C-alpha cells in the first residue's frame, strides 16, 4: 500500500537516545535499582484542586461538546493568566485551546507555512520541531547556539540564515534541552529580524514559569511583536499536568480564527471536564506550582554542586527549565557511549543530547523531575563512574 510522502518527511532521523531508557527499564524489571532521568516527566503530582475539579465536573455531567477552539471559560482563564504575566491586554478571541503545547506547535506550523517555506530554529532544539515543521511542508533551518555562548542564540547568524523563503522563527525560552533563558537583548534582536524580514515568531514558553537565573521575557510584549507572535504554552511543565494534554496558543484574533478552523477538523475540541479543571488550575496557580519551582532549583544546585568537583565532567547550571546539561567531552567518549556505560554500570539513565542539535554534541541532558533522594544517588553514581573512567584513562 502507498502512504503520503509527508509521513516519511516527519519521521526524522532514527534516535538512539531512548536506548538508555530501555536499558534502565530492563534493569528495573529484573529488580535492580535504576534511576530514570531521560524523559521530561516529573515526580510531582498534579494539583489537588484540579483533580477535585475533574470529579466535580464529571459528576455535574459536563461531558458534552464545547467549541473546537475551546470553551469560553477556559479561553478566558488563559487570557487572564497571559494578561497577568505579560501585562498585555488579552482577549479570549486571541486564544485557541490545544492538545498540549505540541498540538499548538503543529497548528501554528499548519497556519503559517506553505510547502517549501523555511523556518529558522536556534539549535539545540526540542526534538519534535523538525517533524512538526515538515508536517506542514516546511523546511527547518537550524542555527547554532554554541555551548561557549551558554547555548544562547547568535542574532547575526540567525540573520545570515534568512532567505526569500523564510517565513517564521520558532524558539523555546527557557530552552529544552539547554535551559537557556533568552535575554531581553537577544529577544529584541530576534524581534527586529522578524520586523525587518516580515517573519512570524512562534514562541514556545512551556518552561516560562521555571526560571532560576535571569527573567522570562515573553516576546509578544516587545514593541510591534504582538501582531506577529504566537505564544505557545501548556499546563504540562508548570503545573505537573503533562498527561492531561492541556495547552494553548495566543496570537492575533485572525490567527486564532485560522487555528480554530484547524481544531474544527482535527481535535474537534478537548474534553469539557478537563477544561473545567484547567480553569481551576490556572486561577489557583497563575504562575505555576511554587513547590515544583523550588524543588527544581534546589535539585539543580545540589546536583551540579556535587559534579562540579569531578575532573572529567563539566556541569552547566540551567538558567531555567527542568534539565541539566552535562559536558562529557573530556572523557574522550561520545555522549552515547558515556551514557550507555553509565546506565549499564551504574543504572542511571540519561539522554545523549546530540540529537537536539550539533551545538549539544558531547552533552547529556539530565531531567530534574525525580525525587531529591534520586538526585543525590544519581550524582553519587555519576561521580563514581566518571572517577572510574578517569582511572582507566590514566592507566592506559
Ligand atoms: C520545548 C517544549 N515544547 C513543547 C513540549 C510539549 O509540551 P506538551 O506536553 O504541552 O505538549 C515540550 C515537552 O517536553 C517541550 O520541551
């Protein structure tokens, strides 16, 4: 049978990153202790008021259809929260509810990109971006954000990559995997490019409430940018509600109309009782869960402190987000081999970050969404493993 070529285009290169995850799971199945720091999930429970709201909503029989773009109460709650965080007037008709931020990314791509259009993305980038852009017929043009620039974008290189088919810039601040929180100066530079070359900016802000150094800036607040920015967010990271699949996009009303039209022929809306819970979560915790933010900051500091003394490793304290980037290049191993040895010998599963982009070659991405006890134990095992590698190297 034949399949549309689109499916081939979105498949992306085969990722080996999940090999570590599988090894750790096999270890667990054999009853051996393993610590999984690969997937961007969290040990935090979803907020109790949101869980109670689902029960209540179901008990009230709230199981019927809502408008495809989202019911008015949820769109109003999102607009309220956005206005609270950005200081910008935001109306419900600028908001479209989506199935997590991922569905918002795809919806944005489908609304903006014609086949053959190019989208600039600073790399390292979240792994779904190239497939998402390709699903809309677009071509991802990645632009490096080098490690020696703290994985921050280089505005002159972004500008040099702009061509006649460039249609948009996609970015995530704070970034996954690097944790870079883009500065006002960098975002102003990107905003200037968008205006000079008439580009859209798709701003993925799912980690916007998880900032430890610096300040999160929503690019839609920069002069002239609200008309050409799509702000994407969700409850997945900030509210520990990843499995609920509650996300949204905010942009000019005409964009929201286009996105609503897509929702009409794709998701046809999201469950009414989950929308009710989203309103409760957003109104109770407009800036995310404070205990989750405090825990990630504490874990980041504890983990990196322990690894800072290790000769072969260099730990990069993330400015935001939920991942530590660990530079393993001095070990002489590829990130894959380092990570494979670590999981086989010490049962700690991490993600080689090379797949996120060339600038991340030789780095591991390590998830902070595991309990403090596991953070401490993982640091201990990593130190032991790296010291063993160091002794082997010295002996050979
Ligand atoms: C940068 C980034 N954007 C989007 C997503 C997808 O988020 P959601 O669970 O809301 O679809 C993730 C998930 O890890 C992410 O890291």
